[in-house]
C-alpha cells in the first residue's frame, strides 16, 4: 500500500508551522536559552512516525519537537513546556531538549548519542513485554562519533533488538563540516556492527516512508535492527540565531559588529604578523561566502515545499488542508499563551 501523501503533508505542515510559531516566541524573548529547531527534517520524521503503532517507542535528540507532535502529543503542553510553565509537558523543567511523554513512550535528551542506549532499552523491554513493538532512535550524524551510540548499535545487533536507528545527516557538526571530522562511510560503519543499512533522500517523504516501512516490518518480524541514513538540510543552522546565517540574511545589521573588531585588530600595532592577521580575515570572509552558497539557503531542499508540490493537482483540497492546519496551530498558540487561573 503506498503512503498517504495528504496525511504526511499535514503532519509536516503542522510541525513546520508549530516550530515557526515557537521561533517567533523565542525571538520575542518569551523562551530562554538555545533553540534547536527541526525545520528541514520534517520528511524524515513524518516518513518514520507514520509507520508506527501503539506500543512503539521513540528515543529523540535535542530536536524532538516534530516527532512528539506527529506522534500525537498535545502541542499546547509542548509549547507551555518551552515557555517554562509548570503545567507544561514536563512541569516546565525540561525545556525543548529534554521532553518526555510516558503515554507515547517517548523520551528526548540533549546529550549527543544518548538516543542509542534509550532505544536499545525500549527495544529490549518490547521483546519481553510488547512482542511486535519496536523502538526508533532519531539522531544527527555527529552522534555517529559517540561511543555509546555505536555500542548500542552493536548490542542491538548481537541481541537482535527491534530498533530503527535513524541518522538525520545535514552534513554539519554545529559549525564544522562533517567530512572534516568523520572518517569512513556511515553506512559501512553500521554494517560493520552487523546492522543493515539503508540510504534514503531525507527531503522526499515518500522515499523515507517506503524505506522506514520495510525497516520497521523487518524489526517487527524479528530480523533485527536497521540503520536508516537520511540526508537533510537544517534551514536555521545548528540553532536558532545561527551566526553565519544572520550575517548573510541581514548583513547591514550584523556585519558592523564583526567588521569593526576585525578592522581594529588588523590596524593595532604589535601582536601577530600582518600575514597572520590577513589570513584570519580571509578565513572569516570565506565562511560568510560559503554560507551564501550553502544548501541551507536553497528552497529546493525544503521537504515541506517538495511534498506540497506533489499535491497541487487538487488545489481546493490543498487549500482546505492548509487552512485547517493553520487554524489548529493558531489555536495552539493562543492556548499556550493563555494565563492559567490560580
């Protein structure tokens, strides 16, 4: 049976609009701390989560919002948690990186690679108490350099655990390109641990759904874990307010605060040689120019827009769906910001 693209698009759009609303609250100062959005990951999350059923578990990283929403967790509770309210999903103490929901067997952590041990634990419990259930671990490519994740993949292979390890690979480790810090091939690394590996375009929700369905059915039938390697693009960079993107998006506002100190450091007597100072300046400018050519700025890499394009043959139905989701998120935002009577 092929995937229901209308349902998948609705999940993706809901996640995108919710995170855009959260971003607005963050920019307004109503949410404190760093904010790691999952904009750009929607096709990966929707394609996997749409294949889950009751009893399946989720081990999430610091971008767990989309998976929780698509799984069915109340978005008002998630929003109020990020706002720090005591009636939030985790009592206002988890923020956006440490979200837990017992009802849906979902747990997130800001510790890179921690999704592996959590998913292995969920899967081991499923073998004993929920036969046929599986666990999913969502993590970035940087987590593949963490020992506990690789140890968990090894354990899942040895014990034949029903786990789907989903690597959301955006090619960056915060501000460093992954190819400059990760050796070898990630698929071969997983296969070396005895875990089946599948490569998929993480911008194509249909492709992800097909790959996830096969991997999940494989796990349910007792054939062990799978590593799903999905490429994607984080449109906001590693976190909201990513410095290089700010410079490119609003140079008149951002560049003076950078150019002035650089100019002062170059013209100041003493210190490093002129050659070294100019080399530093060239490095900064190269980073800015590289960001201008970065795939994060290419609309063709937007999974939500790509999914929408496949549905434009029925514009009336598409408009109705989008109006419904927009109204839902508007109501969520209003409820999340409402004062609770004491």
